[in-house]
């Protein structure tokens, strides 16, 4: 049976791209995880936005250099999609679900990549994308594990762990999103140029982690 969620939980966000993105992601998550994320939405979103704001200027500087050659109008449209995905990822990173958030990023990444492919008028393979995305999300597990352990400590531990995981979740998602944009803009096929995709992702994610 298709799960249904109260849309009022996401209507506080003015960006309609985020509204539809977040609601669709909830439908794709395991029922118990989705319920926890939906229940803690307001608190998690506030913490996620606070965490994201700290890195926003520095992150934008990295992407500005990385996206040289991408049309300004296309970049703006892509930004709306990636921002919706990044906020969603950060909210998941802030959610009180120990040792699960890295894997819950997979449907967020898949949906973001699918929407970006549609934006560029390119076909998207969900099966190949899922395989690639699962591998890439593991890049963030080492650092996010610290936050997950802190989440097991009641009250204060949950907040501290969430702050770490929100940053990691946002970094992984944005790096993956903007790399997808760059490759699509340059006419590269993510599935045919997997080695290039992985190498560029590691480079870009490494720059973001040092910010």
C-alpha cells in the first residue's frame, strides 16, 4: 500500500521544488525511517539550515570555479534541484536515526540525478544509477560514523551527532549533484565514463571536506 504523509509537514518551505522533492523522498524511504524523519521535520530542518548556512559561502566558491562553462540559466535551474536535495539530505543527517542516514541518502541522490538528467534532456537509468550511487555514498561513511556514535548519547549526543552528519550529507549530495551537472553539460555519459566520474567526485568532495 502506498504510504501517505501530511503535506503540511513540508509546506513551511517556500521552494516548491523542495516541497515535491522531500515528499517524494519520504515515499521511497523505509516506513519506520520515513515516519521518524517526518515527525522530527521542523526541528531537523531548522538544524539542517543552520548547519548549511555555515558552509554556504565557502561551498559556493568551490562550485563557482568547478562549473566554469555551464550556462547561467541552466546553472540556476540545476541549483534549485540540488538545493532541494541538499536540504533533504541534511534533514536526514539531522534525524534521530542512528547508523542509517548514509544509506537513506541513496534515494535522495537517485532522485536528484534523475531530475538533473531530465533537465538536460538526457535519459536516466535508475538501475545503473542506484549501483553507482550506493558506492559513492560510502565515501562519507568514515566521517559520518563519528556523528552516528554521538547520536547514541541521549539529548546532547543527538544534537552533536546531527551537526556532523548534516554537513557530511550535504557535502556528498552537493558534490554528486554538481558533478552530474558538469558531466551532462560537457556531454559526458556518467555510466560510460564511470572512472572519470568517480575520480572527479573524490576530488570535489575532498575540496568540500576541507572547507
